[in-house]
C-alpha cells in the first residue's frame, strides 16, 4: 500500500490514476466502435435513404419494405454485436499506457505487486527498491491516443458508404429532415396522418394584364369573405366524388359540369357578374363562395392643355391618361377639315404609340408629332386622340380643329423648293412642267446650296421625273424628294436622321404588336433601331458643333463632353434590355420600354435652335475670359521670375554634409563660401510695372466675379481665392519683392484653373438639361418601370438605387412562378402541399 505521508509518490499516483481514466475511456470507445460499427452504419444508411425519399419511389410498398428490412437488420446486428461489447480491464489499461509511453519491464504492474513475506528484511528492501524504480518512470507517462480499429473489422469500407448516404440525405432534405425521418420510422401512421385530397377544387385565373395572382380554393362549405375577381377571369372547377352531376350557379347562369371520368366532373368558363358562386349537387349545396366582380372600366384620356406648336412646326399635345389596369396604346389621327371642298394631294395620318401607364395612376403625356412634312401642312385639319386599354376598350377626346403647322425655312433655295412642292400638291398635272423649269433654274447656280452633290443629284432627278413621267405616283415621289432636299439644305442630315429613328421605332412597335412575329423579325427590327439611333446622335453631335460655331462661340462641344451627356453604355444596356424582353416573350415589358424611349425622344428639343440661357451664355464667355486670364497671369509670372533671378544674383554653394566637413577638417581643408555679389543700384528690380499689370488682371477678375454674382446668384469660391492671391501678389510687387510675389501668382493660376474646370462642369450640366438629355424629365423610371431617385447617376439613363435583376434571374423567377401555378392546380396533391405552393406564389 502507498503511504499517505509519502509526499513524493502521491502526485505520481494521482497522475497515474488520471491517465488510467483517460485510457479506459479511449479503450471503451474503441471497443464500442469495433462492436457496434455495423449497427451504427446500418442506422445511418437507412436514415440517409429515408431523407432522400428513395423508398417512396416504389410507392406505398417501398417505405413498408424498407422499414421491415431496417428492423430485421437492427435486431440481428443488435443481438450479435451487443454481446461483444465489454468494458476495458485493468491490465489492458496499464498495458496500453506502458505501450504508449514505451516503458519496459512492466513498471505499472510492479506498482501493484504485493510482498508475500513482508517480514523478511532482504525481500522487503528489494521490493521497495523495485517500487521506487517503478514510480520513477511515472514521470514519463504519456497520454494514450485512440487507435483505428475499424479497418480490420470493415476492410471494404462499407461504413463510408453509409456515411456518404447520410450526409447526402441531410443536404437534400434541408429543414425537412425530421419529417422525412419520421415518415421512414413510422410508415404505418404516416399514411393515416396525411391530409386527404379535397374532393372540390376551384381555380380563378385573372387576365394576365391585371397582374393579380391566381386564386385557389379547396374544400366545401360556405365562404363569406369576398374575393376580388376582375372581369375576364377564367374559372376552373374539379369535383371528384358523388354520383349526381353537380351544377354551378354564377350570377344568373346555371351551368352543369361536364363528366370527366368515374365520379369526376369539371368546368372551365369565364366568370360572370354576380356576388356568389354556388356549387350544388342535388339536393345538397356543396360550396357557396362570395366574390366581388370588378368591371374593367374604359380608359380616360383628356386634354390637359392646348396643343403647342414648336419652333420647327412640330405639334406637342398635352394629355392625361388614366385606367384601372393601365392605358396600353395612344392613337393620334389627322384628317383634312371637311370645309375644304377641293382636297389637295395627301392622305389621312394615323400613328399608334405604346403608353403602358401604371394601373390606377394618372399619367401626364406630352407626345410630339412632326407633321410638317405632310402635304396638308398649313391647312385646317381635325386631330383625333384615342386611348386603348389592354382589353381593347377605347376612349377619345373631343376632336381638335387646328391649322396644321408648317415648318419655317430660312434658306432661299429651301424656300423655293417648298414653294414648288406646294404647287405640285395643289395642281400636280398642271404645275409639273413649270416646277421642272424652276428646278432647272436652281441648278444653274449650285453655289446657292454650297455645291452639295447630293442636292444637285436630287434636284436633277426631280426635274427629269416631272418632265418624262407625270403620273400621280411619280409626282408623289417628287413631292417627298423635294421635302427631303429642302431639309438637307436647311439643316443638314439631322432631320432625316430623326425621321429614320421615328420610322425604326414605329417598325419595332408594329413587330411587337404582331403576335405572329418571329424572333428573327424582332432582332432585325432592334438592329434597325440601333443603327438609326446611332446615326441620329452622330448627326446631333455634328449639328450642335455647327450651331455653336455659327453662333460666334469660340468654345465647341468636345466628343468627351457629348459622351458625358449621352452615355453609350447606358443606351446600349437599355436597348439590350428591350431586346431581351422582346425575345423572351415579354412583349408588354418590351413595349413599355419602347414607350419610355419615345418619351425621351419627345422630351428632346428637335429643333436644337432654342435661345441659349443667359447663365449658360455667361459660363461660355466666362470660361474664355478665365483662359485668357490664366495665360496673362502666367506671362506675368514668367516676367516676375526673371526679375527675381536677376535680383538674387549667383546662387549660394550648397553646404556639405557633416561627414564631408569632418573629412575636410582632417585633411586641413575648410569649405569657403564666396561672398555673394552685391547687386548694383542699376540692377535693383523695379516691379512697379508688374504691379500695374497685376492690378489690371485683378480688376478683370473682379468684373467677372460681379457678372457671376448677377447671373449665377453667387460668386464661385475659386474666383474669390484667386482674387485674394492676386491682391497679395500686387502688394509684394509694390515693395519690389518679386521672389515673394511668385508663390501668390502660382496659387492664383491654380485657383483660376480649378474655377474654369468647375464652371465647365456646370455648363455641361446645364447643356444636358437644356437639350433634354434626361430620361423622362422629372418623373424618371428605370427599365423595369420603377421610379428613380434624382441624382442617382449621370448619363443618358442614370442608374437607380433599386437593383435591376439580370435577365437570367428574371427568367428563372418566371419559370418558378409558372411551375408553382401548374402544381397548385394539381388536385391529386395533398392540401398541405397546395398551401405551401400558394405561400410561395405570394413570395414570387
């Protein structure tokens, strides 16, 4: 026995006991794993199968058979393996510790030895010596580590297959793993607890344009909560029990359901006005459902102001549109006033544009129509405006009786061509030869139209056709040719590019309205729109530069500034979005985007000839003046720098560092500074003239600051800082201190450059607003129709804080919603699944 007072061996004995406890636990775990691995693997394998629902593939028999096999294996492995499970023994624990610690001669067994004859002194001394040696090695006793015992028991690694099936099942089941496991362990009660399929199922599908979800009801009884059913909704009923054909009472109609099979009836019809759906299976009322029939009201299109005639003869209408589900199209027609008895050449005009207004929201519209090309320009006409909703209902405003505006021309040749054109319109047969002669006279002096070869060929062609072919169709072509030629002479190619863009938009809209249009036709129409849009903005850029130059402004719009006003990437992304919606079958979304593009084009000023705002005029002049100030200030600074160099004389030699000075002292040398030359009185700098120039520049800047305060309402901070630096520079120049004036002049130049850049950015923003390079004006929307915040980003289509989903994401959501709607209508599914699908439909 160990002596309790033996303070040296007691801690070692405590260490030994702790190591024995840990070794016993490890050996016990190894024994349990070796004995029960088959039982655990069996349970894990079947748990994975149940969570993967593999037995359910075989129908009702599958779960029952799997449960029987599981119980049989559980009993077999439990009876066979539990008998081999045993606790670790003492000598096994000591032997494990000795092996882990690499001990020889079994010291732990020697500690437990007892003397047979303790009274024999020599034997007791020898035993004590052996005890001391055994306790001495306990200091090196190591903690045992677990050993792998399963490879010997399972050489084929079947346990890994069971673990793999279990992990896969958990990952596949997700949060539903308890339910799936319970269905596998209790297959007999699972079928009894499963809700029975309702014998009555009703689906109400509203029209797609209402954006209302499908309504699904199951069961029988009375429902007094009114459900909203819009006009045009489709009702679908399935009844799967009973022997008497059921009847549906809907409003004033009584419809008998069609027989679909043994004890199965169905009906699909449009919901009629009424307040309750009653399903009777004589003499029993199976279901009674209250509903509110919502009638689709016609759209409301009203005038919100008088028609406005723009600078180049365009007609802008001020309209308001309102509909319970949104106005779809806006059609504008134009016909000659019946008071004119002798109708000239020309045909009535009609154009339909997509509107796609928000449901129940009044939308203000300002469509622009350029009808100055029409032969009836300058004559009294009747304008009709008609709005159409998704159902096809129409609403029109009272006819507008106006004089169709004409486009003014300032170029003499263009005026002459328009006059010839009018003569052909009124008296085509009699005026043909005279007009041909007039065109020949114009051709005698090509310098009138800058020797434009295209104009020359167009006039020659028109004259020849009037001489050699005077039928009505040819004269109509000549009338169009003369109009295009007059536009080219007057304004270059910009009007033609704008017309081609409008034609491309109308072509795309016609393709989108045609349900038979193929993807190839949509892609072709989109490509034409892209090309027309690119050509239009290219001509617009040229025209802006031309008008700036003709206006006497030295500063012209750079391509970089123009790109900042119109971001090509934003425009390309918008067109890509439009094409993706069209090709994916979302024609309404594509038409809505096209409507927003049309709004943008209407908001732009087609004439590009409006008066420049005084603020912008000041900024353009101010930028030029600041550039001149910078150049003059730089010249003054260079002159001041020369005077400072003369005044400073020769530069002082650079002093040596400490190490070099120490070396020179050791060699007996010293650094001698030559005396600085004293400038003669003749070489003294006289900067009074520089001061006068500096004050003059400061005066010019002060005048510019006063104009900025008058035009902009504030004085830019950079101008104030530059003026202060000029004042400090002048003070130093007044004291004949050019070297102290130079830093102030550098700072003044820096502030002037910053101020000029800031003013240039402000002018760019004003130009962007002036030319209406903003999407939708004050009420801007992103490509999905959601309102955008102001200042969300620069460019043609500023970014929105609302994240726009990608095409793949939108398509995936649509596929999920379609699948959910299909599965929610499968009556063989249990009620809890249908309820789950309805909840998902609300989410998506």
